[in-house]
């Protein structure tokens, strides 16, 4: 028995001498004496035994199973260990005294004993995103190398932290909390916000909350109601102790850990005190933040970093400069400690980026937290995703580190096995925010038994302690049903009356006395050690929480940004391609531009594009800026760096990267456009392209830092980009903007791009003397007299046919060359301002927090009543309303489990068999086998558990059996009733994804009805399907929250819903489930499996993968199929009563299962890695053993019998076989209804569209307010129409994520399940966009059309409205077909600018049709949709306009002697058909270039009578967009066509890898 005295004695001894062995080889002193008097057996009626099996030759997830404990052997071994430890200690002392200590002595000790984390089998190397399977070879242990890690010696040697002269840890800090109460804000449940409420909220509640957030003094009225999340906790955890925190989800476990870790931002208030060795919470936050850390449940990492980079970055921020050489040593130790050395060069990855497996990612997070070298660590459900064996090894690592390093460790786990529980010193049990037990872990079980609770024989202690607060799970001892406490309040009151509570208070008092007696010596030593580990730099304040200076933080973050940049190769290559291709395209558009006056305005267009394009392309930075917030926030809590350091680091990376982009882009565009070939002018142009790009990038990041969501950031950045373009001074000259545009002209002065544009334009034209081009001479023709001609370019003088460049930009734009370096300074100033605002905002605002979200309901009478009556909400980490009442009366009524009826549940009638199933995928030029000769069967009423270690191939087999593999080669025979699978197979099976994929905006009932209506047989009446859904809701125990929005559900409720969605389909064959208990607490996991058992008993056939089954859980299954890595089966057969069949199978082969051992853990531990020693010491190849066994032969005979027997039955009629259960029209109708509802409940999406329409409409309408009949107004009519082309970047960037999200859901779950097909999907997506497009077009048209004073007759106004609405429809459908074709979201985001550029510049605006290069003129101009829209709009609005030139718009010249202006110019006007001439008072001729709008149209290749033809052509383009959506979804997503791109990309990737190998060899 590992009692308190022996445990403390061991820890004291263990700290004094370095251990020789790893944690698997440690024989705890508690094993050496069986003190049965201390507490009863864990599986009997008392406290848990502290015995541990002597586990040797083990790695993560791989341990031997020993037999009964031999006391004599244990004593002998322990004495041997003690002698060896003393010997090594003396040797090290002698070495140190001689001054010749050898580094890394912890690496090569104890070759006779295996390491803690011997390099794992290659099975875990595969970084799987959808499968968990790997290598085709059998996995065996690898030889022990010189670098094997001895964890204890490593820690003792001081490599990881500072040690005292006595060899103890220098950082010993315990935690003391007294009367701790945490309060949360808000109701437990709310209603979903729809579009109208979002619009009203903008000008009401939302605006008020935003303002009061920045200015709290403006808050008035009563504060929002609060609730207690945890109530009046008092206790302590000393250094060197481990506390386990237990409770159901929502009880307050995460809240307690966060408050102990001093993360209080998300709570309404914290009462009471929390101290750390006497250090107050306020002082800890200010000066020691990184010493108290919280490891969250979710694994949030930067996916494009490798494992090695992730850990190196963490250590760079926690290591002094002169100790930087130890970083590789520590990284190596951490990798070996957690058995992930083989992954150090692999990307961490996430659900979108392929990287390490989920279990390995969890270990990376644990290692990163340990790299903080903190003294107090709170671990929140950190074993989620790990199998039971690996979870225990992780807990043992924590035990070792806690003991040797005197850490204070607080852990909350949802599924803690007995082995983990035995490692704990204390346990805290929480129920509904109340402390119902806190004290020694060994006494907790007996305490609740004495209260009247019954502990089932095979139930783990942790499960038993958690169950006492669950009315559905707890059991009472006979005769104690009435007297035992039941509610949380009663349990709390009972505990406060107990002797254990008094001992807890006494322990708190003793802890305070000890600190006072010692004068807080440990605390002072801790403070000195923390100060010592900081960099010896004047830049690091003694009061700072950070280890390194701010500039070292910046340099570390800059290195990380470079890793991220270089690691995301697809984005890098795509961006390079876009930059080069667009530079070539735009350069070709202005290729060989003339040096005379004909090239003046086009040059302005080329320069305008040059300073804007790279900034436009940087819009993709928004995603990185927003998505990385969670990681940055966590690193800030770890005291790695200030968030502002990341801001500066990104700028540091921008400097070389954007310079390279600017150089490439400028060189191509500058020389192709024939800009001034002058070195000085070239470099000035390059300089301003460079700094303007940096400035625009900084502007985007500023909006990202100020925006709560990516939608907000895209919305504001898109609008800002439009304003940058509109008020730059290109479309509307500076003089007009600042003089005539009274509403928004001032925006010119706060537009940094306007200063850059002035600089590049004056730089280009300064000192240039341009000859007047023949096309600009007035008059021209045979009668024109040289010397009596004028030049139409602004800046020309009377009688002079040459124009100075300086006169051109001064008179045309109001620009001056003398402003060049002033403008450079202004752009730099704006850039610095944006960076400073971003840095400050990153420090001040945090959008990652959130204290407890509430369950969100659809507004129904039933939901309103529930929300009104709900009085006590749950805790923040649950974010849901419990489906079980929490009041005393209701708890009493629920102690008896509700009997659920399974009448009406579809009963399986078919038998599914599979033989010799193998699966291979391409890998590095070869093939990798993930499944190897898997056989089995499933019959109606049978539930099969699919088990195996991480990487064994469980999910791969599930996907293969369910016909969901989309790549690789599947071989073998899979039959239903002895016949090949038909087209209806996938429709006839249910598949519950591990990720719980659903439409987040639907309610529970809506999701179930959607599945039932589309997946049940088409001959079943609709009402019957709805009635069946009611039955499923009752069966799932979700009746009270059937109107809850799925996005707000808790983990267990989502799991139930996932199962219910598949059940609602009435699967006739079988039900597949992938990890339905992952992430759940023990009670929830048992509830789910018990529910599955009921389905099985009702006749449903079930195959289910399961990760951490308890003894009780595994007994719910009938059979087990166990896999080893590589997809090798090593057992398939019945489990038997208490696992008897499994135990018997392995016992026959020399491996005994210890009494009371969890059979599931026994299976994994015995054979999970392919070869374990038996009792005789010989290894067994369990894969081969199974193939040669009689059990396997018996199974194959049973498969043959089932095939023969079932194949004789009459198959279904062919007419009943449909790929989809519902007809296409039903699929389309139901999906359209769901999509419309989703858009309505996602107000941010529709709101963003309407917001952009309002803002751009206002700016466009009032910038071009009340246009007149001047030439300038004529051109402004042209540009005001053109500005609608600035809306697509913002609108399309909103459409693409929504379409991609819906497409991902369809491809991942709904199409493989054959819920609906591609036609229904496309139709729903297309039609759902139409209402928003219509409303947005109405708003934009009203705000734009009438203020600009465009023609107001009904015909023209109606035509313009139709064209505006059609353009909005075009925008949405344009984004959809691009998304339908593109392989990934990253590709879409980086290629969109290419499409925008092509549409914007080849429509005759930037370059008139007559001046387009021949290559583009005769095809690109005509295939450009915007060409026809602009032609139609201009034809409608300019045809009846009469033009009157105002001062400065006419070309001035003198008539030859003897001629009047009219007679001299008449022939020219008659031949050109343009303009009119007048005589000024001084006799000078003034030629106005246009007399009517129709004349202006003729220069644009547009005819007034073709407006409806143009409308028709643009309508065809819009319909073509919709057709392309259908075509690409069908061809690329269904038929898997690649159009040759797969081969091209494959060859390109192979070439890149070949070059990389050559470079690496050199």
C-alpha cells in the first residue's frame, strides 16, 4: 500500500539521489508493504490500494503485465537500486570536484534497463488527419541506444531547472486558497440572434456594449446578474504534491484550474484569496506569471511549425542567452520523454493541415507546457485522445517530475484509470460548483461509502467519486437510500461536517504556520531562482514576468514567423505565381507605352496598380493574424513573450519578404510598361512600392487586432481597401477631391496610398518633356497648320505641342515633385502609427477568452419557458444546460433511471462479412499498407469493439468497411448476406464521425428530421418519419433541449446527436461509430455506450472504435476486434463474462491477466506493439499467433457458413435499390430550407454583405454627389459605375468561406452517407445567395444612384437597377464556382486576387479598348464579364447627356490669320465627330472634346442602342457562373476529375523534392 508516510519517505529519498531507472522500472516503496489496514481494496468497499505492478521494458503505451507482487524480489531490487544510486552520486561528486564533469550524463546511464521513452515504432510516425493507421510492417521494439533518456537523472542533473547545492529544486512553491468563490456572468441559456436583431443591435445594445467596454464609466443601470461557478473552496496543494480534480462536465473543474492558474479574465469576479508560497495573486500576475501555468484541454498550436520548432521556440523564450546551448539538449530530452523523437521534423498540423497524429499532438502540447519550467501547473483533461496505456505513462511522468522538481501539480481528468488515481496525493471532488470532498486520495473512496454510497466491484475509484453527484449513475448501500445526501448542497454540507474537512483546514493552518516559521525561505529561494533564470540584461526588469528581454522575444518571434512562412510552401508557391503572373499580365497591358502624351494617362494607371497590387494581395494576412490569437494568448500566459513582440516580429519578416516581392514585381512591370529608364527613378519607384505594401499590410493587421472575428476583419479591411482606391487621387484628382467633394474629400489626407501615388507619379514625369501625340493634337488633319495647334493633355500651353511632365501632374492632379520625400515620411509615419495601434491593441484586447457560453435556443414557446424558469446555470467549461434537473426534488425523482423504449428502432436483418481486407496508399514514390488481411463479421444484435493503440488502423478499417475511402487501393471481399455491396449500401449504413460534424446553426430536432426525411425509405410517409424522430429524441434523452442550436451543445450532447442523426436514418444494415466516447467523462462515456447497447439489444448491428474503455464499459460489448500497428489483427472474438474469453485466449499463450485487471487495458498492454514477453521470458508475435490460432480458423469457418446460409435467401427487389433514399426534388427542397435557415441564423454573414453595400453605396453616392454636365463629371459618371468592381473582393471573400464550409460538411459526412446528391447541394447553395444579393443590390442602388444625379427617368433607372441586381448575383456565383473547383481554402485565398485583377483591368477602363495590346484586345476584352456590365451601364446613363466644358477642360490654340476658330476647326470636328469649339474673349480657340455623352461612348467602344444586348450577355455570364458551380462540383467532387492538374502538381512536387535532396546533400 502506497500510504502517505511511505510515499513521503520515497519522495524525500528520491530527491536526494539521482534515480538510475526510468519511471516504468521504479518499484515504489508503497509496493513493498501490503498495509491492508490503511484502507480497503479499491475494488471492494474501501479506499484504493496504492500497489503498482513492476513494469519493465516499456515505452509510451507499451508495458508488460506482471503477475502477483513478490515482496522479497521487490525488496532486493529496491536495495540494489539504492546502492547503484549512491554509487553514481559519489562518482558525480568526485567528477564535479575535479572540475571535469561530463555533460549529458543522463543520456547513457543504465544500459541494462530500458529507457522511459524508447523511440516508438514507426507506426506512430504517420501524421494522420483522417486515419489513424500506418506502416505495413510489424512493429517491434527498437534497440536501446546510447541516447536513451533517464528522466530522473536528467531532472536531477539540473539540465531542466536550477538545483540547490543539496541537489533539491530551487523553485518550490505550493498553492493555498481560502474561501475561494468564482462568479460568472450571464444567463444559462439564450436565444439565437437572427439578422434583424443583429441590425437593430448595431445601433442599440451591441453599440452600447462596445462603447462601455472601452469606456466603463459610461455604463449605467444594474450590473448583469452573476452566478457562482465554484463556491467557498478552501485547501492547499504543497510543492511535491499532486491533486486530482474530479467532477462531471460543468461542475467547475476547469474553472477551479483556471483560477488557481490565475487566469481570471473571463470571470465576473473572484472572491477569497489564492497565494503561491505566500505570493499574492496580484504579485504573481505581475512578476511571476510564467511560473503558474494552465494547460488547456484543446491542442492549439501553429500547424505549420514542426515539433522541433515548436519546442525550440518555447525554450528560446525561457532560456538565458548564455545558456542557449542547452536548448537542443532539453528538446532532445522532452522528445524522448514523450516518445516522439521520430516526429521532430514533422509538422504539428491540425484538422486542416496534415501533421502528427492526435495523440502525438497532445504530447507536443504537454512538452511545450513543461518547457515553461513553471513551478505550478494545472492540467485540464490532458489525457484526452490518449489510449489508457499512454495516459498512465503520462501520469507517471508527472509523478516523477513532481517528486524530483518539487512541482505543484493539479490535474483534472475525465477518464482516470485506477493506475492514474493511485499516483495522486490528494483529490478534490466538485459537483455543481461545490466542494463535496477534498483530502487524501486514499481515503476518498471509503468516505463516500461511509456516507451511504455503494462502490461497484469493478468501478474505478475516480469513476465512483464522480458518480456520487450523478442521479443516473450513483448507487446507494442497502438501507441508506433515504439518509444519504443527494444534492450538491447536501453533499457539501456533509463534507463540511466531516473530520476530513477539519483535517483539510488544519493542513491549511499548518502550511501557513510552516511558511511563517521558516520566514518563507522556500518562497525567497523561489524568487531568487526566478531572478537567476532571467537574462542578465538591463532590458529585463526584476519585476517582469518574462525571462528574456523584449528584443530577444522579438527575435525569437521573427524566427518563428520565418519558419511559418517557409513551412507553408503551398501558400508561398501560390503567392509567387500570382505575383509573377500578374506583373507579366499588367506589364503586357502597358507594354511599350509611348513616351509622348498618349502614354501619360496609361502610365498613371500602371503606377497606380504598382503601388496597390501587392498590398491587395496581402489581404490573406488577415487569416493568419486572427487564427493565431489563441496560441499567442496561451504563450502570453506562459510568459513566453508579449503579444506586441509578435506584431514587431511580423514586420521584421515583412521587410525582406515584401522587399523580394516588390523587387520581382517592380522589375517586371517597370520595364514592360516602358517607364523611365533612369536608375534613380527606378529605385524611388521600387522604394514607394515597397513601403506602401508594408503600410497596407500594417493597416490590415490593425483591423485584425481590433476585430473580434475574421468576418469583422475582412469586412473592415475590404472597405478600407476600397477607400484607399477611391480616395487615392487617380480616379478623382486631388484638386477635385479636396475642393469639390464636400462629404468625404478629407479622406484623401488620411490615405497613405495617396501620398505614395503622388510620389511615384511625380517621380515618373519629373523632368520629362513629352511631344504631343498625333491623337492629342487639336485640330489635326490635312487642313491643320503647324504652329496653330493645341495639345489636349492637361498642362499644355497655347501654341506649344510639347508638354512638360511637371506641368502635367501639377495642373492635372495638383501634385508637386518637391513633396517626394515629405510623402515618403508621411507613408512611414502612417505605417508606424498602424503598427503602434496594432501593438497596443494586441496587449489590451483579448478576443480569445470567453467565459462560459450559454446554450442557445431557437425561439419557441417551449424554449422561452425553459430559459425563463432556469435559475442556476452550469459552469463555463460546459457551456450547456444540463439535461438533468439539479433541484433537490428533481434529483430525487431522477435517481431511478428512466426506462427508454426502443420500440420502432430499425432492426438489422443482414449479416456483413469481410475477408482479407487490405488497404494501400501511395507514399514517397512507393506504397504503404495500412490494413493487412483483416477478417471478420457482424450480425444483427451484436456490438463489436474495435480496439488498438494509436496508429493501429482503427479509423482506417472503419472507413474501409463503410466504403468511404477516396484514395489508395482496397482489396478483399466485403459482402452483405453473401452478395456484393449494392449502390444502396452507404445509404443503408450509419456512420458516426469522431468529429461530430453538423450544421452548426440547426437545432437538434431540425437535424434529426433532416436526416429522417432524406434517408428513410421514400415510401414511408412524412408523418411517420417525424414520429420516428420523436421516438429518437426520447431515446436520446434530449427532449428538453430539442430546440437548442447545435453549435452551443456540449460534448456529450453532440455525441448523442451524432448517434441520433444516424439512427434517424433507420440504417438497415449496421451502424459504424468512430470514437463516440472520446473527450467525455466516465459517466457520459458509459451513458453513450449503454445507449448503444440498448440499440444492439433491439437488433441493431454495431461496430465501434473505442479508446479508453473502463472495465464496466468493455463489458457492454459482445465482441472485440483488436489491431496492431499496420492494421494487423491479433484477436477477433467474444469478450466473455468479465473478459473471460479474451483472458483465456492470451492465457493459453503464456500471458496471464492479473485479477481485477481491466481487460481492455490488458489487451493493449499485452499485444499493442507486436511482441511482448510471456511469463517464460520469450517474445510472442501476436499477429502471427492469431493467424495460426484455432480461434481464427473458427472465425473463418463461421464467415463461410454465414455467406452460404445468407446467400440462399431472396434478395431485395431491384426497384427498391436507390443510391439516395429521397427523390432529387425532395433533397433539393429540404436542403434549401436548411440553408436559408442557416443564413438567417448566421447574421454575421448576411450582415457583412449588407454592411458593405451600405458603406460603399454611401461613399460612392456622396463622393460623386450631384454630377453636372462638365467633361470631368462625364468621366466621373464613368468612374462611379466602375467603382462597383471594388465590391467583389469583400463580397467574394465572404462567400468563399461559407461555400467552402458547406462543401466540407457535404463531402465529409452528408454525401458519403448518401443524404443528398450534388445537384441538390448546388441548387441550395445557388438559390440561398439570391435573396441576399437582391436586398444588397437594392440598398446599394438606392444609396448610389440617386445622390449621383444619374438619369432619373423610369426606363434608365429601372435598367440600372436590373444591372445592379444582376451584378450582385454575379458576384456570389463567381465566388461559388471558384470555390467549387479549388482544392483548398488556402489556394482559393491566394488565387482570388488573380481573378479580381483580370476582371478589373481588361474592361476598357484602365486602358481604353483602342489602346489595348492586340493580344488582349480581341479575346480578353470580350470574355471579361465586367466589360459588358460597364458597356451597358454607360450606354444607359450617358446617351442623353449634353456636355459643357468648364475652365481648364478645353484645349487652347490660336486660329491662323484670316480664319475663325469655327472655320479652322470645322473639318476636324466633322471628320472625328467629337466635340465643339468656342472663341474666348481674347480670340483664343477653346476646343471641348465632347459635345454629348454619345460622343464619349464612341471612344469607349460602346453604342447607346446596345444596352439591352449588353444586359443579355452579362446575364449569360451570370448563368454561366451557376452552371460552372454544378459542373465543377460534379466533375471535381463527385467524379474526381483533376483536368490534368494532379499530374502537373505531382511532377512539380517530385521536381522540388529532387532539388531539395540535392541541396541537402551538398
